């Protein structure tokens, strides 16, 4: 069987059956004059069946008369016959046209604008500048200027923007902003002392500027000067910005309560699915009505957007899956509860005192178990930074 090309489909193809005693003569004479017949085959009742184009169908009629054969049309296909049927179904044709026109119009609108890369510039500033250039929701995409023109205009309108990129992905426009890198101004320092922020035992003193007043293993109280901002003596006395690092051992007291039972979330495997119709940024539920048969559940949504020739259409669907869950209780031993409580307290110390803080020792002063919890009173010995700034103006005022 010969495959029908797209050009023959556009012209129209007719399948016919030929009856008569001179069928071979008909075929020979027709093909000799340029009429093309293909898919020629015999039927069970001796008829000849073949296919030919619409134009050749009308050219074949004189040969039928000369050979005393008759022809019967079995099937018609191709663009001319489709248009003919479409003409008889005017309402269907109108609906199809309106649907295609609607899809084209919807895909030509800007439905969503996303701003990326902005740090100092607010999203409102970028969207306001974009609106002045004609970029806003429900704008026709063919009315927008070229991306290069839009980029240059937005750079001029946005202070602090080094580059602005405008990309269109279907019905969505992405505005990517690259801001100028401006070095932060150095802080202005005035002469100062470094003093103790807490009571401690000094373990390390490193003075970069100023005069160290304390030494290792010395006990200090909160407010004591550690590194003085006054150097020299007599007429040679001058004030500087004291800089350096002083560490010391500090005691932290914690009241810890650690539960002996832990609740964990477990999925049972049962679920219910709901489908939603997505139109723009809004959804409309179309299936899965009613409450699920289980009490506790979590909802997970998966969005699927329709696309056409690389364009994202403002239509789609959202699959919502309701997964049943339950809470199981896991019992800890007393030793596990104590270890967990101590670990949480140490993490709190590091988060408050900084990553350089080092826990040297711990001492559990009191411990009891009641009401499903372990209660502890713990002292932690921590080596940490103990410096605090004090401007020399305050000292001079004293």
C-alpha cells in the first residue's frame, strides 16, 4: 500500500471501485495519460479498487465511457472533504474557531510577573518601573518593546541597578535585577577601653592596640578594664581605640527539663486525591468533594501547567493528595533524656556566645525524674570572649 503524502491529503484523496470487463485497459490508458492510481487491488467479487486524487477522479470519467466500465466511490478523505463537512456543521466550525481564537488570545496575555535578584530594591519599586514600560498583568505581549529596549529603560529607572534582564516564558515575564556592589562604609571608631562583660577567670589576652591591664588566670568582675585605651604617661599620654581579644572561663547555670517520651509523625499509606482546575492564579475544585475518612492528614499539592509550542498557558490542573498520618510515641530511657537535655543546653550556649565558645566542663548539681520528665540543674564552665566596649568619654566624665 502506498503512503499518502501531505500534499495529496491537501488536494483530497478518493477511493473508488471499478466494475466492467475491460478494467485492465482502463488502468493502462489512464496511467498512460498521466493519471496516477495507487493501492490497486482486487476485491472478492472481481471489482478493481484503487485510490486517486480529486483532480484525477474527474479526468478518469472519459476512460470509463470508452471501456464501458462503471465507477463507485467508496471513501473520501483530505482537506476539501473536511472543509465541506465543516461547512455543513457551521456551529461546530464557529465553536472551533472561537476556541482557537480564545486560546491564542489567552496565550498572548501577560498573566504573571516574577522579580528575581533584587536585594536593596524592593519588588514594588521594580514592578512600578516595569508598569511604566508597559509590563503589567493582562497586557498584550505583542504590545511590549523588545527585551533589549525594556532592559535599558528599566536600568535608567531603577537607581542602584547595574543590569536588568527581561525574559518572556509563555504568559510569564521574569525580570532579573543585578544591583551595583557598593562597599559598606567603614565604621567610625572613637577612643575606647575594652572591659569585662561578665565575671570570669582570664585564660587568654591578645592586645592589638592599647595597653593590656589583666593577665592570664586573673579573676575579673563585670566592668573591669581588660585592655586600656590610654597609653603613655604624663605629657605623653594619649588615647587610642583599644583592640584585641580576651577570653575567660564563665559559669552558665541551666535549669533543664527533658521529656521521657517523644512524639513522631507516621504516614499510614491511606490517601485521598482531589483535583482542581487552575485558571491563572486561582483554582477551582472539580473532584474529591467531602471530608476524608481519616481525621489527621497532610496535604501535598502538585501543579501541572498546560503549554503550547513552548508557551505556558494560564490553564492547568492541581493534584491535591491528602495523606493520612498518625502520631506515635517513642519512650526514651532516663540516660537518653539526660543526654538530649545536655545537648540542647550546649547548643543554646554556642548560639548565644558564638562559635568560638568552648565548653570546658559541666556539673550536674541536682537531678530528679517526675511527671514523665527529667529535671536537672547544671553548671557549664565555658571559655568564651568576655570583652565589651566602653568609650573613653564616659571614663573622662567620671
